[in-house]
């Protein structure tokens, strides 16, 4: 099984014409594209190989919630994945409690969840153990009440994205990221047993680019990457996919 590369376009590009162009250039197997909501439907008709993800999702399946998008609305547009708990959303006020509700509903409605966790620079300065504790605590809250069967359904992907590495050009050291990911894997194995914990995929995200992609993707403990800025440049994104395919 090829490692997974997820393109998080964030609030880019600004027109559907550019979005189609970008999507066509990134349309490869085992690639997931997460464009802004308004482009999902159109891109669903354009992509032949890559899958689609939303960058967010609401925790209720419809009702009086102005501005929110429900899991079923996404499923009906052939969206397979939903990114939940990205640090840019946490910064806007999304709490672990909200994230937990979103994860639960999305999984119940059959969306695959890409749950983002990661510590800020203040925590990392306190050392690896502090970072491990921080993400373990996020996972505990974000996955609260999720059953073993759901964990074992292969529908949960966890992206380790140190906040200080996102969009800064300063990626984590592959060894450090791998150690933190291993600590999360151990936690899940302890809590959910081998049928639950071992089926969860772990990705790295944060300033991944054409130069460092191979160093991260060649690590056994890293099952793929969540790519922001570099996914907006077709040349760079193709180089990342090439690094993945060379494994
Ligand atoms: P970046 O973003 O690759 O631009 O650092 C990653 C992300 O926010 O998912």
C-alpha cells in the first residue's frame, strides 16, 4: 500500500478555473485533495485518480446552523475524507470538545477522518516528553467515546502537525516527528488493542517540501504526509509524489 499524500489547499486558489488546473496537475492515486468547500462538487467531476477531502465539517447532520456544512452533504458530493481539528481552526476557537463531536459524527456518517494534532513552540521547547504528553492529551480528548470498532475501521487518520512547523519553512526533524508519532501509536495500542490501535494511519505535516519529503516518507512509522503550501505549486507537489512513489 502506497503512503498517502494529502493536499490541504486552505483558502486557495481564488477561482474555480485555477482550482481545476491545480486539481488536474495533482490527480494521482493515493493522493487526497482538500480544496475549499465551493470547489468540491466541480472537482469531484474532474478528478479521476485522487480522492476528495473537506477541510472541516459540522457535527450535526443538518438543521438550523447557518454557515455550517453537514457530513451527509459532503458524502453526497462524493467527498471521502474530512480534515478535523487543523491548528488553524483551533486558533480560531475550535476546542477539543468541538473536535470530538465532529470526529464522532463524521465517522458515524462514513467519512474518513484526518484528525490533526500538534504542540506549539512553547511546549516543544520543554522537550520531547512534554510534546508527547501534549499530543496524548489532545488525542484523549478528541477521541473520547470513540469505540474500538470505529478505531479498527481504518477510517481514522491522525496527522501530527507541530504548530510551529506549519507554514514556517521549518519542518520538524524526521527523527523527532517519528518518535512523537510512535508514542501516539503506543497510546492507541494500549487503549484500543491491536485491532483498534494498529489500524490507524499516522501522517506528518508542517513545511513538507520537495527537498525533505523523502526523509519523512521513507520512515517506517510515518504513513504519509499532509501538505499545505507546497501542494499549491504543481511542480513541487509532483516532486513530493515522486519521492513517495520512489519508496
Ligand atoms: P504547510 O501546511 O505544509 O504549509 O506547512 C501544512 C498544513 O497546514 O497542513
